[in-house]
């Protein structure tokens, strides 16, 4: 499944996506550990080994926010464009090299071939379903590699801890020949997560529900980054056992679960965040979270981007929930 109900609905309108998720991304092979800038480097993604003879120079992003991870590694100038363009973000104009763009969640064959990337840095292996859109064979035909952020691979359970982000940074450091820089980034990210976690001073463990209201329906979100953010902050996800990354639920089910905190996914601006929170507060008016004013927005664009943007989401959530 795609990460959210909204993303799934957008995708279903045009393509049939494969079910997406995965085990922790594989660590770089021994070749990647040979030394800084040493090639060839082989890094596995979604169970397939990809070999790099040099650092990528034409990278197509599966979501625009993925450029933040490349920027942290000092290689953002390798990104040429992105798919999933509805998730653009403030500050994207800092990267003028991003010119090959499409709003489609999954790129068409024509778009992919025309962009001619040497790496597709995807946020979901389902973006290459090959069912009316581009597929792995199209990447092979143009000599391009694939790396899927967050281990969102077909038919496998997604990682549910922040470790998936650290693994991605380390793997990309190997791919780009900047392993030392990747180690520095991971150290910084770990420190930021630790500081955010320290803001949770509640004596009793908090429970949380991550929800989204879309097209008149209410969804609970779990798995992957949703649970990773909740877990990193020392809370537990009330809907951790749902089947897949999201499932339609009734307001009564959320009221029955009675989470201490409700985190609301939204897409768009601050006004959209306010509207999304207000909608959930109306639906769940009798819940402890609403009555205690503990309903907070989460920007869906961060979760689509993956990588370092997930640490941004952890910090933003900590600021909202714990008032850092």
C-alpha cells in the first residue's frame, strides 16, 4: 500500500499500485566499505544488488522532499527532478537543478526515459509497478539504478523504527562515495532524535493514534514512518496491529482506543493543517485527546519524502506534543 489513504486514492485514479513495504534496507556490500570514493560499489535495495561505477549525477526523486537527504550529504546538485509533485515544499526553490518534474505518483515510461536518470531514488517500490507506468525493466533499459528509501518494498513488512533512516543515509553515503559524511549526518540525526525524545517527561507512557480524514472517511495509519515517529518519542501507536500501513476505521474505534494523543496527517499549508485538526476534533469530540487539547498536525510531505525529513517530523511532533 502507499503511505497514506490520500496517496492511495490519488494513485488509484490513474494506476494500480503494488502493495509496498519492506525489511530494513540492506547494508552496503564489502565493496562499499573499501574506502571513501572507492568504486565500484554494490548496494542492495528491495532485494536486488545495484552496482555503481561512480557517484550518481542524474537522480530522479520519488518525492521532492527526498532532496533534503541528498542535501545533508552535500550531493543535492545530482538531483534533476521529481515525481509525486503535489508534495512540493517551501524552500524547494533552493534547488534550481530540479527541472524534470511530474505530479504523477508513479512516472510514466515516457517521463522516466525522457528524464534519463542514472538513479531513481524512490520513496516506494510501487512507484515502478510497470502496470501502465514505468517499471524496473525501463530502468534497466537506460542503465539506471534504483534505491528505495525507508525499505518500502513490494510485499514485505516495512521497518517501523527510525533505524531505517540511518540505514538509508549510510547506504547513500556509500553510493555517493561519501561514507564519512554519512557517518557525521547519522550522528547528528541520532542526537536530534535523542533531544526530541528527552522532551517527553510524562510519567505514564503515552498512547497515540495517527489518523487521516480523506474523502469523508477516517483512516488509522501505522507501520513504517508513522510508528517510527511515535516510537522515537517514547509513545505507543494504538493502531500498530492494523493490516498494512493504513486502514479505514470508525470514529467509535478511535474513541474506544482512547489514545492520549492524536496525530493528524495533512497535506498543504498551515491553513490545511488547522482544518485537518478541526475536522478530527469534531469527529472525536469525546476523546481524551480532544478534551485535553492534544490533537496535533503532521505534514504528509515529510512522510512521503522519507530520509532526514522523518527526523524533522519527529522534532515537529515533539514541539507540538511536549512543547519543547
